């Protein structure tokens, strides 16, 4: 299957999980219509659905029943969407466009946008726990998958990376080790976790060759993703990228381009592509999806 085909499956399930609600007084135990629709506004705004598609593709590659993997995949997209809502807020990146449309706080106000992000984060874990209970014989695998997703999104992952990103922006820090920490956590951890979550669903041991390969690919693909994002912020087409460009330089962010220059960032991107590719041999032809994904991502930088 292709990225677009996986994305279509995710899109269908997300619309089922968070359907549009009419305005009315909520009953006890229901999501208020305003919160639901603010969550849905950003959740259904499009995008490549990269992270959930990676989880589903890895699950297919490892022989996991796709039905078991769908809820963790959608939960991952909910967490990613919450992070984008909060990232766009005035106290963070202060952006007015996301995926080609006004950001959540522009439409619903800052308070409701914060709650929409909180709601998506909470709902993601509610759904994963409910899904784990639906497979009692495999509950340990499902709990381990949820743990991988939590770890990637939390204080030792995306949130920690975002914290230091804001710190470096404020203090005008230009340090290679700090750049590595920020990008490994703010960006890469949410691209590692879908692969490791699929590995957990498959019951892979931590020291297995397959789990190590999934992790190695995810680390390097995640850093490549960020390098490409930094490059496109300088030379990309805003209509294609779907968000405001040029903000990294304007706000003084620490990026691959500010540290290495445009040509240096492209060299780093090529190195990261080669490293990620080296981890796929263990999967043979089953890893074709990830080969294609890697090439498509790297090509955007050049």
C-alpha cells in the first residue's frame, strides 16, 4: 500500500471517531459540541497522516492485524494534531495558518484552542486504553504500544524538545548538541514512536534485530524530516507547504539551516537518508513502503 492509501484509511476512521456535532446542550458523559468541533476542525484539516500511516505500514510489515493497529494509529494522529494546535498559539510559534487554513485559535479563540488540544490528547489515551481492553489476550502488547506513544509525546520526548526549542529561541543559543537534542525529541520521537509501537503490538523484544532496525530508521528519518522542514522554511512554496514560511529566521530559531547553512543542511539531509536506509535491509521486500517514504522525503530538500 502507498502513503495515500494508508492516509485514506486513517481519515475514514478519524471521521468515525470524532463526527461533527450540532449545537445543543450536552448530556452527562458527552463531549460538548463546541469542544468536539474545535477538535475536529484541526483533526480533519488534511495533511499527509504520516505518523499513523507509518504505524499501520509497520504493523502490516510485522504481521499485526490492521484492526488492532488502527486505534493506536488514530490516537497518534490526535496527539500530533494537539501538538500543532498548541504550537500555533501566540505563546509558542504564534502562527495564523496551518495546513492551508486559519489556525485553531484564530477560528475558536485561544482558550478553546487550548482545550481542543487538551481534549485530543486525553481522547487519544482514552481510545488506546479502551482498545487494549478489547484484546485481553494481547493487553500487554497494547499497553506497551501506548507506552511508546506516550514516551514519544511526553516530557522526555516532544514536550521536552519543544521546551528547549523555545529556550534556545529566547536566549539566541547556537549549539550543535542542543540542536540535536531539540530535533531528536521535538520532531524525531513522534516518528520513532509509531514504529516502536507497531513493534510492541507485534510482541518484539527490545533487543531483537527488528526492533533495533525500526528504532534506527525512525531516529534518522525523524531527523531527516526536520532537516527538510528547515530547508523548506527557507526555499519552499507556501501554497504547497501549507503554513507560513520564513518564521524560523524571523523568530531566531535554532535550525539545521541557521547552524549549517542551506548547503550544509542539504548535506546533512543526504547523510540522514543514507543512515536511515541502512536499517531497512533486515525487512527485505517488506520494507518497500519505508524505502519509498525515505526517498520521497529526501527529494523535497533538493
